[in-house]
């Protein structure tokens, strides 16, 4: 698995702990949603303000 955080076009480096924590949180939340299959390939989240 891989994870990349980009803010305003700049990639933000993440250490292993933060990367694993965020991945686990997102995957756990998304996987619990109805209609999400176990064989998903990619999850994208976009946040704007």
C-alpha cells in the first residue's frame, strides 16, 4: 500500500507511523461503507476550503 499527501501542489513527506495511521483510518472508514467492494484499487480524498 502507498500513501501520498499533497497540499497546494506540494508533496508533504510522511513518516511510517503517520502514513500507516492515516491509511488505516481511511481504509477502515471507507471499507465499512455500504457498496464498497473488498477488491477496491484506489481511494482518493480531496479536501478544499
